[in-house]
C-alpha cells in the first residue's frame, strides 16, 4: 500500500469514528427540533355545566381566554365567558357576555387596529335542541372587562366563524349554516362524492370589513363538500392561508392560498379530516421561516385534540393532548418560547377548559 493510500485510510477511519461518536448527539438534536414536547397541561375552568369552544390571545401583557358556558353542547342561552391571567397559572373571570334568548357560541378573539379586543361569535336560537335560526355577533372592549352589547352582523343563517385583522382590514370566511342544518341538506351531504377543486354545492364567502361590523363580499370560495369552520391567517409574504373544515364528500379538510386582493385561490386536500381548525404562523427565523402549527379535533377510533405540523398543502397530527369525547376548538399563542394552547375536553367526565404548554423548538 502506498503512503497516500495509508493516509486516506487513516482519514476515513477518523471520519467514521467521529461520526459514530457524534451520532447520538446529532440524533437527539434532530429529535428535539422535530418532536414537540408537551411541557404541561392544566385545567383552568369547569364552573359551567358545559364549558367549550375556546380561544386564546395575548394582549396588554396578559392572557385572555374566552369560551362558551351552557347547559349542554347545544341549546339554551349560552354565555361567553372571558378569563384573564398574567402568568397562565392563576386565572380570574373578567366578563360574561349574554344575550336573552340567544345561544352565543364559538367565541373568537382578535385585536382591532385601535387596540381593542374583539369577539366574533355565533348567535343561535333553539327550541329545545331544534335549531330555529342563527346570525353572527361581534362585541368590543377597551379593557377586556367591560364589553359592548353583542351586535348582529351579516345575514340570517350565515356564520362568520373567525375574524383576522391584517393591514387595517378585518377578514373572515362565513358559511350559510341554515343550508347545512335541514334534513335534505344532511342527506345530500351523505351522497356527495369526493370532488376536485371546482364549483361547490354551497360556498364559503370571504368577507372584509373596515370596522368589524359592516362587511362586504370579497369572493366566493369554491370548496366542495359542505365547507364550514374556517381560519384565515397571513403568511410572511402577505398571502392569505385558509384552513377549512368539510363535512360532505370525503370530509377531508382543505388548505387554500391567495395573494391580494384574495380572489384567485389555489386549493389542496390535506388527507385528514379535522374539526375546530386553528393554526399559527410563527415569526420568521433563519431555521424556520414562517413555521406553521395547527391544533385540530382528530377523528378515528376516538376523538381527540392534537397539535399538527402544517404547510400550505398538508397537515400531520403529531402530538395528542389529554383529551377525548366532546373536545377541541383551540386557541394558540406564541409566548416565551412556548406555544400556549387552550382547548376543551370531556375526557375527565365534565367538559372543562384546559391550557397546554408545548415546546416546539426553533
């Protein structure tokens, strides 16, 4: 063997030994970066008979969590509870929003350009368990404790499920729940075949507003299969990303993107059925440019609430929270290097509100 060959063999041996030595550390590093860590889960509220449908926001150096209190999953005069906490450990009730004869449902929080908290919610009318009608509501607060009376927006039958402010404009996707609630519509949903992007049987409507009260139509969104609950967020490049639950066809959730003025959309089927969709776009960094994380209700042998990796085309649930039965509808906040996630669940018997902290890495 010549001298150069001897040196080459020695070099290869050194590289191999180094790789073997570093492998466990490299593997641990990748694992920690790729696998979220559930730091803690705490029950923060169970005073109502049925506590459900949460959202969470960080505003004025405090956490604010809202959800519905009612007698059951549907029916009755549901009220919107608002909790607040400085540290996420000790919580106090800040407000209770009610409207006589109305089941206020699915409250969502956002912050207006003039620095007020805004709640968007559904307002349903029931005769027992029979739905008679519904219309979206909004309310506003300058301190999180005193709120304007709930105010009707849009039209009877529509549901403006979540609103998001961007560039001084409030955006939201609404669906006509009355068409989904009739016996004929429910039967048609069972018969609808899986469909590709194209004309929908009934459509989502993308709305915008300058004040959160008066809305104008931006575009009909051609998502087939009875699309309904929709969360809108904005990517670092300014495009809008929509996460849509579907209850017809093959029931798989869809993701769509559009650049301003948000009229031309590209849609992708995720391959997962999900409910209560919510997601967060983390700030840009050199390692994770606009990393997306979602929290959804999962379906399968049992229902649960799970954190999912997400991109513009797909989601992948990878961490299930202690949950089951009547569950999901999460709020997500990025704070102090953790994801703070509110959700509700009945896995301990009574439907209660929980707060999870998750470390997802940089």
